[in-house]
C-alpha cells in the first residue's frame, strides 16, 4: 500500500487540493465513473454507501448535484486526502484507513473507483483480496472499475484488465453481474449484486 500513498502524495504536493491529486485526467473522466452508480441507487433502494478510496470526496458533490439522497461514508488510506475531503464536505463522514485492514460494518452499496488503476505487486491477488472483502461487506451491490485491455493507449504504470475474465476470476456467488464498458474504451465498471 506504500506505493498507493507515495504515488498520490506526489500528486498532492504538486496540485495541493485540486482534483488532479486523485489522478484523473479531467473532471469528465472522474464523472463518467460516478455516472455508473446513479441508476442503481434508486432502483435498489440503497440507503447507505461506502466510497472506498474516496480521495477528496468528490462523489459527495456529484450526489448532491444529482439530488441523490443516500447516507455517505468515505474511506481513504491517505490522511491528507481525508483532511481535504472533510474540509470540502463538513457535513459528511470520512475515515482514514486501509480498507484491507479496517473493520467496517455492512453497506447497501460499496463503490470503488480508481484503486485498481495503479499497478501493484501481485496485482491480481491484491484485486482478488480487495474485491472479495468488499463483496462480503456489501448488503446489495458492489461497484468497482478498472482500466480495460481495450484501451487504445496503455501506460506501464497502470494495470489493465480483460473484462471478459472478471467473472471467471472473482466471486462466483453474485446473483447478477453487469459489465458496463459503454462510457469509455479504456475503462470498465463491474456491478455485482447479492
Ligand atoms: C484514483 S484515486 C480515486 C479517488 C476517488 N475515488 C475519485 O474518484 O475521485 C484512488 C484513491 O484510492 C485510495 N486508496 C488506495 N488504496 C487504498 C486502500 N487500500 N484503502 C483505502 N483507500 C485506498 C488512494 O489514496 C486514492 O485516494
């Protein structure tokens, strides 16, 4: 996890509190990932949401702008990011912690956006452990995204996943799986239902 902290701290030192610290190329690129969750909240009557790797807590603004009412909790391994998130969204609850080592209660919806982009040692094992724990902690839906092998341009720093392999590789206990590759050639979201 050191790599995740070091990488984002470099960006934070460069960009201070700006959106760029969480590594997205643009607001559009961040929001196309947020858009995925929009429809599933109402449809599935989700009352609470855990945003793992919440960064600056930009999802809160997105939910407010779209008039989506849900109890929000943000978790991030980087305490500086949590400080920024708290300042920007004083009415919401944010917590510092590495999800893999944090005891949390269950949530109707768990969202993970961007954590799997940075290539980690034993990346597949890392993702598998992460997703299994997140799926266990969700009551209704787990949504996560990854960079896709379908991307036209690839960078060595990042990890790209073949979307067709995901259902084989991860939890086979989901009731329903939706793979949403509709919003970009380089990114794909997985929506797993319990
Ligand atoms: C690409 S950024 C995305 C931030 C946010 N989801 C967004 O879309 O604006 C990934 C975030 O995940 C956090 N992170 C990485 N590993 C984590 C872990 N094990 N537990 C909690 N947060 C983690 C990083 O600190 C970083 O803020």
